[in-house]
């Protein structure tokens, strides 16, 4: 009986809207990657090829 109550409580707490929307997380990750890409391109832009 106790394990059933724990299982039902765990299942009911998993449902609902996420605190942060997944698109916000994706936009932040994309922005970070684009900034890092721009930093790599600008750092390597002035170097000669060996």
C-alpha cells in the first residue's frame, strides 16, 4: 500500500508544464554556440596557413 502511494505521488508530480520553455533553452544554447563560433573565426582569421 505504501509503495502504491509513493508510485502515484511520483507519477502525479511529473506531469505539468516545465518551468523554463524548451525553446528558451534551445535559443540560449544556439546563441552561445554562435558566439563561440564567431570567436573562433575571428581568432583564426589573421593567422597564416602553414
